[in-house]
């Protein structure tokens, strides 16, 4: 380069370099999508994981209404299934990404609206599960001794809203240990070919120490022929029921069943009509049920009352007829009949930039793996919409910065993931004293105190 260009050219070039560097920085910032996820259960964490993995700039903020994360992995999955809870390790890795933030103790729809989130983020993914339970809708359902299975599970798992039922969770263990329950009936409106439990669950029940199964051979006779053409998982499940009901048990099993002090049984083709009150008019003493017959066959068979009625004496009735999602606020499309957010591949219908995953997307069925696949699909839809320009990154969004000022103005103090890790450490330390993996804190006030909120 000639000297005439010399210093001037060099200055010009270096200014250009600074400018292009700056503009590259600007465009990088502008290109970083700000995404938030509502709910920190499997759906929330798997959606975040997929987004972070497949978009190298995405910033994902997870909002959770409880101070503690992981949804039903913490409050649903049974305590004797610790291996299922290992997914928490994967979720923790996601939370440790420097492009992921967790904000617990923030209830969307109350502390911040979805509209406010939409103003702060390029995309909002609703993954808030199905927290309500379906009710039987029969007389006597409010009597003492009738509970939803959801409340029962929440109680022994230390869910804060269910903690007042008794001392939790050491307390629930003690209560269960001195339980006088001798027999449990699982009642279903339809037949053995329509049961909704899995073969793993059935196997666990059959092998439950100190108990024997009560299966009426009449319910299973002839089923062997009917199941030849049904899908393999249902076939194997039915075969196990048929075997347990009709075949002579082996020597070990026979002796275990003979010495069992408790029983559980399956009662088919019965539909609850009324919870019967005890003499005091307050406590449940039993349940009246309509005997049904099946119309149609397979999964779609319908239970139709025969006109016959059966009564079952029992002191405790747990209704386990499914969970239900509720709308977060009236501005969000919601199908109240199906109890889900109407969507196509996770894109909320008629609401660009709004997505859903997990149980609120497809209804409260399926296990964690099902939820994982479904959440990856939703995250994929978000990525495609970023790629196609449907989500406009040129509209700069402030993400948590603007939500923080909203929360501050409303006196809400979010719990960060490192705050949760302090709660976690305290629980593990308490558990150690009791010889358990953890003793959960069940009072949100205690959790918040522990982290200095
Ligand atoms: C009793 C029970 C036992 C189960 N056991 C197993 C098992 O052993 N193995 C298995 O694979 N699957 C099991 N499952 C299924 C599994 O738990 C679900 O597939 C999965 O949890 C659904 O994930 P989700 O994220 O959609 O919902 P959830 O896990 O319910 O997560 C939703 C999250 O959203 C939060 N939230 C709700 N409302 C708001 C709001 N307004 N603002 C912010 N956050 C909010 C909730 O607090 C929660 O943390 C079980 C389910 C139940 C009910």
C-alpha cells in the first residue's frame, strides 16, 4: 500500500473493523432469541433442553410457580421409584447452561400475565401441566373419607398445598405404617381389556409384599382368544392378568399369598352412583355403583348401565379419574371440553409466538418419555418459526430484564436455580439424619426463609 494511503487508510480500516465488529455484535444480540417456558416439569425442561441444544444463541428462561422445580417428578412419581427421578440430573444440566435461567416462586397468570411475557419474549411456551383433578360429580363426594388420588399423592410426596392433611413426609410414612387398611378395590367402569394401568404397575402390585391379589376368574375366562389380535403391550398386560387369575400359583407365590394379611382386587364394570354416608351423616361408609355392560369392543367400548346396582362398604374412597388442565387466563385459547390448549404441533391456534408442550398440550396421559418426545416436537416448531422468520428477531425483546421490573413492582421475589440448590442441599442433609435420600421441605415459607427471601 502506498504511503499516500498510509495512516489515513489504516485509521479508516481500523474504524471499519471496529464498526463491523460492533455491528456484528449488535446483530448477534439482535439474533439471540429470547424464549420463556412456563412450568418446570418434564415438559418445561425438555422443551428448554431441545431449544438450547439446537439454537446456539437462544436464551431460555423457565418460570415456575413453586419455589422448587421439576413438577410431577418431585410431586407425582412415587417415592419407591427413585430411578425415575434420575431425569432430574438431566434437567439440572439444562438449568446450569449459561443460556438458561430458572425463576421459581412466580405464578404466571397472577404475578405476570401471559401478555406481559409475550411483550418481553420472542416466544412463550406454556408447559404448566394439568394440576386440577376431574371430579366424580356424584352425591356424597364431599363427605369425609373421600379424596382425589391427586391430593393423596401430593400428601405423601410433600406437595405444599396438600401438607396440612398431616405431617409430611416423615409423617405420611408413619401414618401409612400404622394404617389399618386391609383390602383395596380398584374399580373400573369397563372390563379387563380397557384397563389403563401398565404391565409394570400390575407386576408391582402382584409382587407387593404382604398382599395377595383378588381376581375373579369369571372376568378373565375366554380372554386368551380375544387378545390374539390386540397390540402387543395390551396383549402382554392381559396375559399377565389372565395368568394371575386363572393359573395355579407356584409354590413360593402360593405360600406368600397364604400368609398375606392384606388384599387388593380389580372390580370391573361398575360405575359410581353415590357415596353413602355413615350414621353421623359426615363420614363415608361405602359407595353405590351401577353395574354396567360393554357396548362395542376394544379401547372404544362404552360402559352402559344394566339397571342393576351394587354397594361396596369402605371407609376411604380415592377418586382417580384423571387430571385436568385449567386455562391460565381468558386471553389464551383453551378447549375446556378436552382440557387442553388447542394447538398444532405445539403452536397455539390463533396465537402466533405462543406454544405449548406436555400435559397442557396433549392431555394428562403418558409417562415422562411421552412428554419428552412431545416437548421436543414443540421446541422444533419454535426453531422452525425462528428459521422461517415467523418469529421476528428484529423486534428486540428484553426478556427477563423487563419481567424483573414487573415482578419487583409487584413485590414478587423469584427463586433462582442456585437458591433451589441451597434448598436441595438442606433437604439432603435432613434426609441423611433420617437415613433417607432427602427429607423434603413442604412449607414454601420455610423454603423462602432458608434462602433469605
Ligand atoms: C401420580 C403420578 C405418578 C407418575 N409416575 C410416573 C412414573 O413413575 N414414571 C413416568 O415416566 N411418568 C410418571 N408420571 C407421568 C409424568 O409425571 C408426566 O408425564 C409429566 O410430569 C408431565 O409433565 P408436564 O411438565 O406436562 O407437567 P408437570 O410435571 O405437572 O409440570 C408442570 C409444572 O408447571 C408448574 N405450573 C403450574 N401452573 C403454573 C403457573 N401458573 N405458573 C408457573 N408454573 C406453573 C407446576 O408447578 C409444575 O411444576 C406420573 C404422573 C402422576 C400424576
